[in-house]
């Protein structure tokens, strides 16, 4: 093995995929409710995106951002309009998008402090690791950047008590994905926005996992009527092609003038072609409405099927990001589900996280509910024997 052992890999090798189904090297099929961790929002190998990339492959792959890239301009226009903002910086990942947001907020305001939240996750670069409110992500790397302060999530009172003229931005996830699929309350998110306005700080919303239709809106903050200054996006943005983006309001552009930031590969023609094709489908209002309907159906079916289990504490989420909170270790459920043909992932030690493609069929959702019910029954049966 020539790879650094940075990943705890499952004993599974996926060799092909189409739609919601993937196949391993033994010929076994699985329903994929991981979607590359909220990346394959249109399923595996969506025809429209594949064609767009193939067309671009026949033209030019990479020219660098030294030159005009019309397909990138088109992608930026679509993305900024979807977010209700004005400018886009393309990069390669969610961590890079959040890194750009942190740099822009500090440069624009001339301040250094950024407030984030406990159990948040914003990436693994040094700045985004420092922004992340989880000690397990930060352990072993020495002194972090000292300009981040972590507040309890969904605690309105703590936010209202902030009176600090040194705050450049408050950075928040509308739903904490890695932190346990924990939705922010409307009251809390509004309090965060009001505090930014009061302090003259920027509101940064991290939509890396929740954006691009995952919750039934282009971005999750649009369910709450929020007005962010900066939004970050990645994961589902390119349907599996690596791409990230920072989207910002008019008035911020002078702080990111030529030479202030950059990315060799960011928004190259192939990535931009993938973004355009992805957004063309995802941003269709009928498509987004169906995501909401599927999400409501999925959550309702799970709540009904799991209501009698003592180990199930809560089913939560929005659209097609759903978490099943349990009293035990959720990784046991992940292993059982994989053996039975359903791929899922955890979000913290006690939450089963479900991220089906937005194109998932109702029958596939219902099948997954049956498999999850069976897996939890097996788990509780084992507990009774201990």
C-alpha cells in the first residue's frame, strides 16, 4: 500500500455506478445513500453532466486563469444568480472555498476575529481546521490560528451577548453536517444575522454540504430568509468533478482584486462545464420541489418505522440530508446496512447520516427504510443478548 493511511476505508471496492446504484468488484449492487458524501447529487454518471464534460474534453482542458474562460463566466453567472449574490471565486474544494471566505472577510473588514460554532466542520487546511469547532479534527497539529472563537450552536442568548468590535465575520452552517445533521433554528440563524449587522461583521454561510439542491432550495439558507455576505459551495457543485466556489456580495470585489488570491486549477474549463450542466438541472424549480417532497416522504417514513425502537432518539434533517440519532454507536448500523446492500455514513459517533442522490426514486427510499429498520432491529437484538 503506497497511500498514507489517512482514511479508515470500508472493505468495499466500487467499480461502477449509475443513478442511485453502485456495483462492487464482486458484482454486488448497493443503494448508495452516501453519494460521495453529498457530492453526486444527480446520481452517478448523470447523462447531462457526462456529455458536457465530454464536449469540453474535445475542446480544451486547461488554460489557467491568466486567460478569459467563457464557460467559467457562464458558470459564475448561474451560481451567483442562484445565491442572490454577485461575484464568484472558483477553487477546487470546500476547504479552499472556506479558506477564501476567511481571507476575504479579514481583508475586507480589517479585523481578525471570526466566530464559528462548536461541532462545526469547515475543512482541514490550517485556517479551516482552526475554524472547525471539533477538537478531534485539530489534535496533534500544534498551535492553531488564534483568531477563532467557538460558540454553542443554536444558543441565541450567547450570540446576543457578543459585543466585540474586532469580529470580522460569523461563519455558520445552516445544518451542521459532520457535526451530527443538526439543523439551525430559525431564531438562532436570524440572531446570527442580526449580530453581524450590529457589529458590522460579515455573515459567511458554509453551504459545502447543504447547497446545490440538497435541502430542496439552491442553498439551505434560502429556507430562512437570510441575507449572507459570503456563501461557500463545493461537493454537489460539479456532480463528482472536483470544484468549489466562494460567492460574495457586491462591494467585496475590491478586497479581492488582482493578485490578492488565486488558484491554478480553480474553475478550469472541465470543472466549469460540469458546474453548468449540474446547475442547469438542479436549479429547475420543479426539480427542487420534488426534492422537498421526497425529503418529507423519507423523513415521515423513517419516523413511523423507527418510532418503537428504544435506541432511536430522533430523525432530523431537511430535504435529502437526514440523520438518525441513536443511543449507541452508529457505525455498527453502517456495517450492517453495507452487508445488506445499502451504503450510509455516520455524522459523529451516534448519528446515521443518509445522503441519497436528489434523483432517488420513491421505491428506493422505501427500500432503504426497510433496510434501516431491519438493521436497527438486529442492533437492539444484540444489545438484549449482552
